[in-house]
């Protein structure tokens, strides 16, 4: 498909502006976090950092995204887009409060539902699934569940330095490519600008957040990114194709979706609440298999990129070819899941000499330090998990 060079320039500028603003604001947000007490303070031996580290870095991501969108949309906001932005503001305010005060999980969950309802009632909802029109009584709750689930899915994978920001950037970048393939669909053109700004905002933040991180995004960033990815996927991708449209968002967000589903099933199987924190997430399993923090993050990036590429191929093929390809991806993915999750490998503690020789995190610190309830230095997973 031939794309308008002016439109591509607009998309590219939206990405660059968001990246520049996010990168420039992050040091300021770091100072603000210190002033208001949004700090990750080491309180026990499970934490691997010795000095408090600011969180709430998601505020820089949010402003980078918002300013870029307002510039390149020229304030021409549809009712759906207004609902998405209003809901995102609510999510960011909630995240800031949680990073400062550490709120309980249930109130956060209820506010997330309110934000999702605002998006859905503005007209941004899943009204088709696999070519079938959904009745209103089903469309509204399905849309709310999707938004709240993806919001918390990104929050769940926010467990290692740079993990959530990188996976979100890859997912948004994949959606951007799909949106460009769908031009001149009006919703796809708007989605392209939104996604470019989201990618840029993540890229601008990653230099400060990659291991060893100097600032964490906190709930402010992880829930905002999840909320936006979920809302934009409804706004554009779910309304695009008749039969295969449902598969594209699930592939693009495959890693966080799998992680949250596996976490809920695992906890219920153990007789625990879905909100009970544990250390059985994908990144924990990779660490326990012997990978370093940077290697675990790199593997997660690779998995997200493969799923994203699959989504792009799915978009650009006929329905029969696409379904065959999707089945092949599922089979290969099932084999990979069996390898990683077949046995919960536990990494054995190393000697003192091995610890001093290692350039990565001390091996014996990794299993205890990566805990969903506390926030270690090498991760920025929020203190409370939502489902």
C-alpha cells in the first residue's frame, strides 16, 4: 500500500517529539519523586540496592505521550479519543497516588474499572469478534474486562529493569506497523499517531530505566502503558478485520497476556487469591533457569518481537493462510512454554568468589530479591498486583 509521505513524516515526528519530551522530563520527575517521597527504600536483605531509588517515572512517559498527541492531532479529538485520554489521566493520577502512598489493591482495581467504563461509554468498545457482531449487553463488559486485564498484565511484567517499557514499546511498534498497513482507514491513521507517541515516550524513558535503573516507572507508568495499549487496540485493531482481527491484539500483547493468565491460574490452583503476590512470573522463571537480569529482559524482548512479527504477517495475508500461520505459532509457542514452565528451576546459590567475579546481580540474591510484594532495585514491579 502506498503511504502518504506527509503522513509518514507526521508519524515520525510524533515519535521523536514524544521521545525527546520523555527523555528530558525523566530527570525532573526523578527530583519530584524524591521530594514527594515516591521512593523505593531498601528495608530488608531481599533488596539488592543500598540507597533509595525514585519511582513514578511513568509520569515522564505520560507527558511525553500526551504532549506529542495534542501537537500532532491538532486538538482534533473525537469522542472516542477524548474518552481514552480522560481515562488515561485517571489511571495516571491513581498511579501517582499509589507510588507515593502505596494504595491497597481493591481500590485501585475499582478505579481502573471506572476508567475503562469511561473509555467504553465514549464509543471505544469491541463490537465484533471473529466476524460476529456482539450485542451491547456483551460488548460493554467484554471491552471493560479487556482494558482492565491488559492494564494489569503490563503491571505484572514490570518486574525487571527496562522490561515493561521495552515490551510495551515493541507491542506499540507492532501495532503501529499494522496501523500503517491499514491506511487510509481513518481510525488507523489516528492510531498511528497515538502509537508513534507511545513508542517514543517509552524509548525516551528506557535509558534511565535499563539495568542498572536509576528510576522506576512504578504503577504510574506500568498501568498507563497497559491502559493505552488496551484502549488503542480496541480503537483500531479490533475493528479492522472481520475474521482474523481478534488474533492480532492477542499476538501483539501475547507475553503479558500469557503471564497474567498463568499467574491467575497458578494462584487459584494453590488456593490463593488472584491478587496474592508470588514469584512465578515469566521473568522469574527465566532468572531461576540461570539467566542474568539483562539476558532475561533480552529474551522477553525477543519473544515479544517474534509475536509482533507474527501479528504483522497475519495482517498481510489471506484469511486461510493467516489461520494456518496462527496455528503454527500456537504450536511452537506451546513447545516453548513446556520447556520454560515444565520444571520450575531453582538457581543454586554461588560462592563469595563467584559473586565478586560476576558482573551481574549476585546469584544467591536473585530468587529472594525478585518478589512481587517488595520492589527490588533490579526490578520495578509494583508493591501490589492487580488482576
